């Protein structure tokens, strides 16, 4: 399970998830799908902002010690 959580703390992986969600939003066939993908995209972008703020404050990253 830790590998799943790692994806959400890796900025590059998060960028891939955001790009995929943007594509899914554009290609959504109905309003229900658009709403679902828009909500997912909003969560991902919010998470990206939180990660970015944590890195800017000098919070240690897990893989820097390796």
C-alpha cells in the first residue's frame, strides 16, 4: 500500500494523474462523468498545492536520505 501513497507524494506522478484527469474531463460523454472528473481533478490540484507548499518550507523529502 505504501507504493500507492508514494504516488501521491511524488510531484511527477501527480502531474501524470492531473494530465490524465484533464483528458478524461475533456472526453467525458455525459454530465455525470464531467462532474466526477472535475471533482477528481480539483482534489489532485489541491494535493499538488499542498505538496508544493511543503517542499517550499523545507520539509524533508523521504528519498533525500537515500
